[in-house]
C-alpha cells in the first residue's frame, strides 16, 4: 500500500506527459463518474426578455455568454447552460423560452425538469402587469412538486421618474423604505399576484442588471441580495464554488475548472476499496493541471511538475496514504475521504495557478513556500467543498 501511495506523484507525472498510460477501464470509470456527478440545477422561468440570461451572466461572471455559446437545447422551449463548460459542469441553468406565447405548453418542460431542477427562479420585469399566462403555467409546474421558488423582479430602472436617477442606497427592498410609490406599487402588486394564485414563494428579490455603458454606478444592483436568497433556500455553498476573487484574472477563470475536478475526485473516493480510486483521482488531477496550463497559456513541462513534486514530497505521500486508510472506517471513512481528496485536488490546482502567476512576475517559489501554500489552499479547498459534500450524509439533493 505504501509503495502505491509513494508512486502517486510519479504516476501523476506519467499521466501528464504520457497519456497512453491511462487504462481503458480507468477512462470508463471516469465517464461513469462524470455522468453521475451531483449537478445542482437552477430552472429560470419567465417571459422572453425578462432578464434570465443577464442573471446567468451576473451569477457566473461570464459576461460573454450568448445563446449558442455554452447553451444547448434540451426541450422544444428551453435551453441549458452548463457552467463552467459542458464537459466540466458543476451547475446547470435551465432557461425556459416562450412564456406568454400561444403555443407554449409546459408539459414537456415539466417532464424533463421535474426530476432535475433544485431551484425554480421566476424572473419578471418590475413593470409587467400582464402575468396571468405565466402564473397559470407556474401553477401547473408546481402542482406536483414543491420547488424552492425565488422570484426575481428585474429592470426597475424602467420605473425611475428621472433618467438621471441612481439606484437607491442602501438596498431598500426588504422593507421598501424610501422607495418611490410609482416603483413600490407595481412590485408589491406583483407579489400579491403570486400570493393570490397560491404560489408559495420563498424569497422575492429586486435586481437591476445593466451594461456599464448605461451609466449606473452599480451595474449588478441587487446581486448580493440574490446570492443571499439562493444560499438561504439552497445551502450548498454554491456561491463560493462558482467564483472567488484572487486578483488574478487567470486564476479566477481557472477556479470553476478546479472546483469541477475537485468534486469529481471527491466523488471517485466513494469507491469503498482502499487504493482502488487512486488511478481515477490521478487521471482527474492530470486533466485539471492541463486545463489550468491552457488557461494561463503556459506549457506544462516536466520541470514544473518535478519542482512541485519535490517540494511536496513526503508530506503529500503520507497524507495520501493516510486518507486511504481512513476509508476502512465504515460510513465515516468514505465521507471524510471524499472531502479530503477533493481538497487535495483543489490545492494542487491552486498551487499551479500561484506558480504560473509568480513565475510570470519573475519570482521563484522555494520548497518551503510551496509546502506552505499547499497547506493553505488545502484548507481553503475544504471550506469551499464542505457544504456541497455535506449533501452526501444529509441524504438531500444534489445527491452523489
């Protein structure tokens, strides 16, 4: 067992630079893992042009999202956006099209989404008083399943009396203090309509997502309130998984890819036999490191991996050995090990990001710095992944 663990870094190097070493059965298992990955799904429901795509852009920080770029059709009326990519997704957004159109029938969407969606996010324009058709479809959708529902009321600037008016600060839409009557009235009337139609809403949130050239000081007004609502009704730490501000544009772009591979490696550790998951974990880590190098437009060569491996050395080997032994503890072992492995994968990814960033600035990391950074990022990885992985033992969605 020790010999197998000791060779992990060497195996990782081999997989990075000699992919032919990956066995067919390992790849088949990896595909199975990807297909069973617990992917939370947010179903955005509302009329065309109500702001659904803008919400996805704001939540994911993907400002270049366009229909056809990251989206794929999943029913006649709806499309699916996978974040960060269709190959490396850990969250899906379902965007329903055609609400309000005469030929829209929610039956197909219900059949497709009923077993997949975890949050129903209803998006309405703040000044839209014609919601009867949408509410009728919503009643049909919710009659057999109680989704957590967040209603997002958008484009409030269209109700401003003066074109020069700025967004109200501080955010007033919990109490509606200092909100002009011409704006508060339609917002509150919409909320009454949901209540009148017996649609149970967990949270109402007001947002105004605009382009920088529109001139508002905060183009993502209300986004913080929306995140708070999401985390309140769906407490899996999705916000921290989706993004983090590292002050390095490449690292921020790499972050969701690192998270995906960390979750994949965590999932693989649910295999109950000690050592059985090491080839799969190694393959996942190798693919992640290649993805990071591509994002940084850097060549991942033997020198870099040897440098990092030599610095991690014994501490990495013994931690790997220890986590495999923990698997022998029934129930607790697998759940603990899943989080531990995901955190190791996260730390490796972040370590490579830091390495590329520092060397770009002409700084060479010492062995001591590499070990310290690895430990710090390992703890960050555990903090990121723990709420999500907690769903394993809670027996709640998303399930693994």
